[in-house]
């Protein structure tokens, strides 16, 4: 499970890097569509936004005494002079299971993140804020989680507060102070995008070709069907004209069921139910049974 979570974090970092490169790629592509004057204005605005975003209060080192005391005072509403690590741990072990898990740790960094990111500001990207939160949590876990089970016990937490780094931490660099990717990485990313676009275009062209071919075959079948129907109709009309068979009102053949006869057919049959004789035979006279013989 720990390995799965580590892979999940790694994937999140990779996706974030792609996100940042895509932002820069789209920005540069947009600049190409502008004339020189508009491009200069857009570049100036971009630099101004970067400067505005970077102008924020100092961010405390995650997990340091200064950072935790700020949470103790501003979030918990307690006297900073009475800061107690053990009490702090119990206050933020929300589910009272004896551990600070990743979600409980990440909640501790909200005050620091609010110094840098404001959803109301155009220059602040909330996707970057979540990446910053992830980096802070990973840093604290690496410093405090001794057995690497991604859970912080009270013992691990108290031991961390005794370290020099807890009292005198290094400065914390936010994302805006770091280079997230190199020009070579961006170029490779753009080449990959170009290849994907070419593949999608080829697939779209092939699908369009298949669609047109299917339409052509459909039209051909419809034409053959109409031609066949016309031939059948002509044959039926021809038979009707030759008198081979009666026809219905639409020109179709009308087959007379066996046993049905038109009026007058009975007159053509011999009386008494006798069958007609074959040619060359003469019917013998009937013998009277009441005739007396000598």
C-alpha cells in the first residue's frame, strides 16, 4: 500500500509538470498569433503577473516550530507562548487514532498556502497550490516519519520537535522560486504534442475516408435496389400484357389459389361428375338395369 501511495505521488508530480509545460506551450503559441505591438503588451502583462504572484509574505518551513506555532495561534486560537507539541498533536489528530495521516498533515499547511495563493487573484493558480501542498506534506513525512509507513505517531512527532531543524529551519522555496522545467524538456514535450496531433489528424482523415467509402457503397446498393425493383415491375407488366396471369391493381402477379374457379368453369365439366375421355375413346352407352332379357 505504501508503494502504491508513493507511485501516486510520483504520478501527480509528473502530471503537474506536464500541466506547467502545456501552459507555457499554449502561451507561446498564442504570442505567435499576435502582431509585434500586442505581443509586447502580452509579455509585459505576463511578467507583471509573475511579479505580483511572487510578492507574498514569508512562508515558514513546513513542520518547523514557527509554522506550527502559527497554526496554534491563528487556527486553534491559542496563546503562542503556551505552545505545546503534545497538545498540538492531539488537537490535530482529528479521528483520534493516535496518528497524523497525510490528510491531517496537509491540513496544517493551509495557513502557509493562503499567503501565496488566493482563488480571487488572476495571477494565482490553484493547481499550483495543491502541488505546493503535496510538496510540503512529502517534506514533513521525510523528516518525521521514521518507519516510512506514511503515518506520524506521537513519539515520532515529539522526537522531530527536538531536532535542530525544528527550531532553526532552512528557508522554504515556493514553486514560483523554482525552475519547474528546462527549455530542452519543454522542446521535447512540444515535439511529443506535435506527434500526437499528427497521429490524430491521420486517424481523422482515415475515418473520413472510411465514412465516404461507406456512403458510396450505400448509394450504390440503393441504386441497385431501385434498378432491381424496376426490372421486376417491368416483368410483371409484361406477363400481364401477355395474359399469362391476372395482375393486381399495382401490376403485381396475382396467383389464383388451387380449388378456386371463376364462374362458368363448371359448365365446361361433364355432367354427373364424369371425367372427360382421352382423345380417340368413345363413351359407351349406359346399361339400363330394368331391361328384360329373353
